C-alpha cells in the first residue's frame, strides 16, 4: 500500500474533566509505536472546557493534540463523539487508532471501526509493530494485536493486514504511563464541532458517580481468592487474612461469577491490573486472564491444593494444601509474630 | 402502546468447559467440539424485551441469530421463554466471521425483517468478550445505541429512558426510538421456560431440520411439511446468504478484516518457586522471610 500514513492516534477520554489513566498509558505505548513506524503520535481530546487535558497529553509524548471543545460534548454520547472522531479519522487516515477498553472506548471504537471499515481488536494485552508474512504475502510494519483468547487457553496475535487503519482497545493498567522529561511540542489543533441532527437522539439526563471505595491499584498487599475457595462462607477467610495482614481483598473472575465477591474487586484481564508488593493467590488456578492482571506483583504467594495449577509457575512462594486449612494457619502464625 | 422488538441472540461455546482439539490449526475454534449454550447476556436481553411485552401485551418480540444449524436450539429456548417468533440466519459462507462481517449479515437481515422500535442484545458474548457486534450493527443500521444498559426506567410512544453503567457509576439517558440497546447481566434475571410453551414449541423446527426429516423418509415432501409446520406456528424461518442477497465479499472470512496471525498455547515459563509445607512452622518461616524483605511490618 503506497502513501500510507505512519501516524498513531490515541483517543484521550475524560468524564467531568477528569482524563482516564488508560489514555495516558496508551500515549506512552503509542509513542513507542509511532517511533517504530517513523510517524507522529497524535492525541484526540473531546469535551467541554478540556484544554488542560489537551496540554497534559504532551507530558506523555504526543506530537500534536486535536481538540474538539464544545458544550454539546460535555457528556460522552455515542453519536456526537463518533461523528467528530470519525471525521478526524477519515480526514487524516492514521495507521493506528488506540482506545481504552473502558465503557466509553468499548462503546465508540466498534462504531468507528464499522464506519471506517477498519479492523478492531478488543482488550489487547500487548501491541507491537512487526513485518509479517501472511498467506504468502509480505506486509511491512503491521500492528500485532496480542490478546488472550478462548478462556485463556491461548494467546492470539491478531492482524488486520488489508485495512489502512488498524484499531485496538487496551484495558486500564495493562501498560504503564511514563511522563517524558522534555515534551517536544505543545501543538494544539482546534477542530470545529459540527452539529448534526442526530446529536440529540440520545440525551444524558443525569449522572451518578459513586465514591470510589476500592482502590486495588494502590494497595501494597492484596489477598485474592478464586473459585477454589469453594463457597462464599469459605471466602470469609480471604477477608480475615486481608484484615490481619493489612491488605485489600480481591478475586478472580471465576470468584466474581460464582458470587463470592463483587466485580469491582476483580483482578485480571477483564478486571483491574495490579502490581502490589505482595499478592497472595488462594484457590486461584491461574488462568492467563488472571495472571495478566497480577503477574508483575513484587512477590506472589500461591496457595492451592493442585500442585500443577498454573499459578505456581509465576509464584515466588508456593504452599500446596487445602486453603481452608492453610489460611487459618497463616493468620495464626502472623498473629503470633505480633505478640 | 405497542412496540416491535427484536432481540439479537447468539449460541456460544461454553468457555468454562473447554477440552482438547477445540482449537484448529488456523487459530479458529472448532465449535462442534464444544458444549453450546445460550449466551447469558443475550438471555437477559430477551428477558428485558419480554418485560416490555408483559407491560404492553400487544407488543411483538422477535429473535434472530446468526449461527450454524444447531443454533436452532437457543431459538426454541427463546420461544419457551415467550418470544413470538424466531429467525435463523445460517450459511457455511458465514464461517469464520469476525464482528464486522457478523454485524453486516445481521444488519442486512434486520433490514429485510422490517421496522423495529427497539433492538436488544447482550453487551457481549462469553466466547470473545469483544462487545463489538451491538455497536457495529447499530452503525450499519444508522441507529443510535445505548450500551451497558442496566434498567429500563420509562417508555413512551417515542422515547425510552434507560439507566446505564458508566465508569465509576451510572447515568440516565433518554433515547429516541428506534434504538439499539445492549444490556449487562445485572439488568434482569431471565424467567424460566413456561411449561405450557415448552409443550407447544418443543417440536418447532427450522427449514434445515425439516429437510433432515424428509431425507430419512420417502413419504414426506419438504413443501407440504414446511406448510404444515407454518400452519401450526412451529416453523422457524431460515435465511441463507443468497436469500438475503448479501455481498459474499462482506461475509465470513472474506468479509473479516481481523485475521488470526498466530496462536500460541499458553506455555508457562516455569519460574522456580520455593515450596513451603502446609504446616504452622513452615508458614511461620515464610512470614519471617517476608518480614525480612520489608513486605510485612
């Protein structure tokens, strides 16, 4: 494909003037991808009175920021946002567009992929640029979109070799945001908002933001339980251990699905990604989706009755045994140290 | 008031119960080797649609699925729960479709079925977790969308008010109909099958199933049999690519921009970990170690 763009666009999302962390994480990653391609990194900020966020994108390496600032864009709404973003994407035809795999990102990215007939891969855990031979054809500098698939039994690398624009969403916390020391530019390009008759088909009547009670990402110690805890009653042991050692309680997706714990405490690919000082995995077999959310913890203790459970392969310390016996021993031993 | 409602449903492999030789060499999934279930959030979507019909009994609830012939199983389940009619969209040429190719087929099929005030679907299917087919179908139908719906608050002749999940909370939106809505599992608890409806619809059959009956019995003719099932209200209309006059380049593998380049089974870098006995002494030693490393205390 000739005359193809080398630029990487990142949609920087915000609600009530607060930018999402994942957007800055994507800028850090996007910077690397753009350098590899030899192109530019451009941030897109949409909202009302959000020029400060546009300025902040340079801290994370953007070469230019497109800013669409208008009262109609105060709240995220699919149609006004996708019209403005779609116009930008179709005008500039970037090589790559990245979105957070947030509720907003997962609402708008598929719509834009459909509109621009681009390939889109959801919930990537890694992105790379590489030359590819696919069906005996050579492709230069494709975006490798890497994600666990099918119950975590495989890691799939997805490519979209025949579309000009490659799109991907990435979960918050999977990549790290790193400020650059000397932002190169501060080039904000203001784009005029074009009203459309479809803008008000959906109106936001009110928003209710709950105080964020759980902040797993900031917890130095996390005690997590899985399906192997067996029951909600047994899961109390997780709470007890966490309370004893001053940790936060978390769970695997299987534990959430089984109703042992609320979804806001889910660690893993479809939950939160954490990097605590200590992660204690109790009755968690360690499917890749779960490991993707915790394997960078400083120290990992795995407690499981199956010595072949995959969780042991990433653990620093392992205890093979029944969680309902081992956890009370742990609690007692810890309390004894404090005496 | 009455509403024409369509629900998008999908039969999915039960990813919680995987066994060997499910993955094929090209990286796609051999679905025939897996137990198949009604995608949980699609069932919730049907329940919400049926709740609208409970309130406004003159409404009509139709369901549609794209899938292999055996997906007829979940269409029958829809009928058992209370759906008025069910459509199967099936063709070998749809195999390997990604979300873009799927939404193309669905949107074209929906256009042929006529006008709907409300289109419901699950937020995502458990086999891919992409949450893309809903928004992509809405885009192709030029409809507004409301994703992550949690509760229907109010319906008028022209508008529907919905509470939806947003990052860190909820919001209330008011959407003009027609609109496509994707629902999360917290939205409703699907009703059990009605025993009466199971009796009535257990012999409902798709065209493909009727053809199978004919194959094994020289006394049966497909046209008369189809008519007989139609007359009894037990026929599940079935459409193929040609019948929907679809562009073959936009269907199945051909119409899918995303390609599986590489699939790796998860091989664990077996990092050596230190084992501690499940005994009080050993655990006490482990705690000492963590304290020495300043992880505790």
